[in-house]
């Protein structure tokens, strides 16, 4: 029986849920508080010719993204052109700059040059990482995680030891490499998961395989091309989108959601998938209908927020790659400021994305489009003075690396984005940018449940539930939620579990 389904939010998980739910023959309505789709992956254009992606910029695990398109009879090439970056990125240390090549064999050569025998050890590490990737990204993360019994299949159960679920990433990594630069290079990908490598399960070495072996890609036109394509596919399945529509309340009766109040108007639905911030959605329910208390959320380990600057420069900047990581200082000290002291870092690490190095259409001719990102503790106070202080710090180090001078005076567009903007635009709990950290105690069944335990027809999707933060996991999360709604049986428009 066809269901009338509401999806709250049109971020990546919401777009995925809309496409899969509509393809099952349901009437799907997507409600988005902002003016365009994408959530954290929105874009904006300036009057002087810049096009800025607001969020994701690393196109990793292309096979997982491709699988979404294949499920609807398409390929990514039907919507946008992917370019493989070479070098994938540069890592700027205090003593040298390490360029990560697009070729895995070339990467092995670099490892061997830094540490005798490291090339063969990289092969061994990546063989194990590939195994984790095949099990983890193709089977493990596709579970709704209602119970540990879901992982009792012979293949997954037989793989538990090889998945290294209970080992810390750093401890595991240290079995392979001793050179500090190589260890930092290998730890960098798991920072995307929002926690210290000391606390992230070694399972996530799959990120190294998904990045360094499968490559770093760029969709010409910008990351928003993925959003446009996902929205088009959802619409082709029959989903309808309503922008500038804020869901203000979720009404329930007899253990099921009955309706939503949207821009002051009550509308009835058979089921709801909430891809907006989990904590925020819970607060749209009566207290007795929520999965978790405020104490629960206060005791979670949140992934970082971040300070972002979208900058346009009136000149080209030499010696700068598409992706650059400024790691001149101690990574652990910056991580400690995020998770322990919850303070602004003294010696910050930061990331620079310059898509105009690859794509001339994102900046005026002869100009440069730059995105600066510095991880921060969620919930931190982010005054304009603090933002500007760190902008000057990052620009100074950018000048030092590139040999350029006068970069501040060359800025012809500037926009900052930080904790309070994440709260305002996305209702993000404490202004988090990446959801919950993927720590050992916040993995799989230990994450916030994808299903509301008090309302049988309310489900959640996105970075605060399974499988976790990141673009590929968000696509998978939307699919899982849609499939869970698809299991609901309806009688007189009431959900039966």
C-alpha cells in the first residue's frame, strides 16, 4: 500500500531517502527550511562571479556514490564529469611539504623513501584496509543497527577479528609505520570521522583505502553537481520538494506520528523520515515521545564544528594545489583543544581548498576561489573578532607556503561561517559540523537509533545516526531509513510494525 511520507530536510541523507522512498511507489514530500537543497552541501554564488561549495569538498569512495546512481539506472557521468586529482593533495609540515600522488605506486615510492620497508608495509596495510572496505562499506554500514544480531551473518561474524572493531586506529597504525610524517599522513583521513585517531576504531583504516587507493576526485562545476543530480533523480521518482518550509512540530497519537505543523499549517502523513539534526527533531516532539534525554546528548562525543572562510582573490596564487593541509604544528594539541579543553587552538591546523586550480568556472578569469577550514570544538563561542584573528593566522601561513605577499589586500570577496551559523542554518546541536564522532563507544548499535522507539512510523537519517558522518555514509543512511519505512504495513493509514 502506498504511503504518504514526509522527509524533513534536503541534505544528502534526505535526498537519498526521498529518491529511494519515492521509487517504492510512495507519495514523498520533502520539506526544507532553506531556499535550496543540499543542507551542509549547499552552494552560493556571488555577484562578482564566484561559485562556492559551502560544505563537502573531498570526493572519496566514488563507487559508493556511483551505486546510488546505478540503483536508479544512471551513472554519475549522466550528470557531471569527474576529474581525478593528481596530486591528490599536499600536506605542509614544518620541515617539508609532502605531495600525495594520484598513483598508488608513486605513493609507495614516497613511503619507501621515508622509511625502509614502508612500501611493502603500505601494501600490507592497504590489503587489510581493502578487506575492511569491502565488508565495512558494502555490508557492515548497510545495517539499520536495531540489534547486534544483525551482524551475525557468517561473513560478517567471521570477519570481526579482521575488522579490528575494538582496536584503536593509532595503535593499529603504529604496527606498520614509525616515521612521524607517514603516521600523520595515514591518520589524516580518519579526522573526517570527527575524533582523535586514539579513539577511532581501526575498522576505519578503510578510509585510507577509499582515499589513497581509489583516489581523490572532483566533480566539474563543484560538489553541488552531486546535489543537483540527486534531487533530479528524486524528482524523477515522483518526490516533491518544498523550500522555505519549516517543520515546527511533530504531532503523534497512540504511538505513531499523525501530522506535522509546517509554516503554521498541519499536514497529515503516514510516516516521517527526519534527516534534519537529530537533537533538533527530537525537540519537535513532546518529551514523552523522544528517544533521548538532554543528559544523553550532553554526554555524547560530538565531532568538531569548524571555522570556514569563503574567499575570492583578485589574482592567481602560485604554488597552491586543489587541496592543501597545513599541519606545521602538533595534531594532538589541536585535537586536545577540540575534545578536552574545548577552546580555540593556540597553533591550529587547517585545510585549504582551491577548486579554481581545477575548474575555471568557479571564479572570474584570473581570480582564485579559496575555502579555508579550521576544525573547532562544537559549542564554542565564535565572535567576529575570533574569526578574524584566525583568518589572519591562516593567510599568513598561506603566504609563507606560496611565497605570495599582500593576500589580504587581494581579497575581493569574503564570507565567514562558524558555530552560530551551523546552528542558525541547520539547527545543528551545539553548532556541530560533522555529527557524532565515530568513537568505539559510538559505533553501529551504540549510535542514536535510526528508529523512534515511541512512534512506530518515525525514522531518522543523517550524520547523527547510522552509519555516521560523511557523504557516502549519508547516502547509505537515507537508503536504510527509506527501506525501514518500506517495511511498515498500513491499515486504514495507520502504521503496523
